[in-house]
C-alpha cells in the first residue's frame, strides 16, 4: 500500500470510528435519561404524569400537562412571529438583494446565532419585561415576552436554511419563467418559492425544535408559573425551564419526575425531526438525475 492509499485508508477508518463513537454517545444519553425517568411513569402513572395539571413536588404531585401546553404555546407564538420575517428575509437575500448587500446581511444574521442565550435573556429581562409591564399590565414576565426572545433566536436557523433552499432551485427555472414574460416577483412567487417549499418547511420545523428546546433565556423572562395561560401576557413555565430550575435540589421521585419531563421533551423534539426528515425526502423533486 503506497503512501496516498495509506492516508486515505486511515482517514476513512478514522471518520468511520468517529461516526460510530457519536452514535454510541447518543444511545448512552438516551439510555441514561430513560433509566432515570421511567420510574416516575411506573410509580406515579404515565397518564397521570402526562395529563396531570398540578406540579407540586412537596405534595408528591407531578403533572406536566400545564408545562407541555406552556412549551407549545410559547413555541407556536414565537414561530408565528419569526416565520414571516424569516421567509421575507430569505427571499430578499436569495433573489432580490445585490451581492454587496447580501455580503453584509449574511454575517449579521450569522452573528445572531452566535449570541449566548443568557445575553438574549438579559436583554429581555432589562428591556422587554419593563416595556410589556408598562404597556400591557401584569408583571411583564409572560408567554409573550418569552416568545419575542425565541422569535429572534430562531431567525438565523430559518433564514439560513430557507435561503439555501431557494438558492438550490435550478437556474433554468428562473430563465424559463422570465423568458415566458413573467416578472421577477411572479417568478419568485409561482416558481422559485413552491420549488423550494420542502426545504423551507424543514427549516421551520428545525427552528421550532430550536425554540422548544431553549432554556436559559425562557427562564429569565417567562415567569415560571405552572399554569395553563389564559392570555399571551400570563406567565408560564416550559418543560426545559422546569428541569433547569428544580434539578439542583430534586431527590427521590422528584428527581425521576424531572427526567420524565426530559423524556416528554425528547419525544416532542424527535417527533419534529422525524416530520422534517419525512418532508425533506417525500417532496424532493428529481431534476436531471439530481434532487432539489
């Protein structure tokens, strides 16, 4: 075996070993969470745990339904604000913006993804909470405040992936549409956007997974009250916040119940990833031997 073949062999086997090692780590994490969380389902009851409305560890009550609703409401409200802005920005950057503008916007958007969660949370605590308290009443710690923060945090994910999907549409599609007399906006609306839609939907689902898994920023501005909110200005507690707040002092069944909360959260996120993967593969369009 010559030097080049030896190097290629070592690199190939090294990458294979690292891939296997990554899979093993993932399975170890899943196994640990399941082993620690399943006793909560066995001792307290699965349906009582999932659909119980009261979380009071001191009274041995571990219902997480209010936190499931809180997590879903915060995430959906955040996506309602983030998705339109993200898609408009992605379309502008991919199809409209001059190259000079694109070169400025892209690093700015990437910078948003590099800002630590605690910075977002601190900004919400110092700036957004007082504004919402003065203009809408209440304490300012609410589902709406948390959703605002999450909307900003998921922008880079949705914008970047949506832009890549739009740019991956074959250039022949644009030329054919423009050649038939369509305007640039008609081409984007009727040709480019529908062709890129599977990738855009995937980006939205991945952004949703990013939002529902966020912890620190939500803890700082959501209010952390275990209740089903009656309005967007009510405080809520999410699943991730519940784990982070109480893990430091939990013991016994309380400790297992927090891992059970992690299992519920894990199932939700896995479900979102499965849906994203399904959409990505089901709606791929075969173009000249390749795929969009």
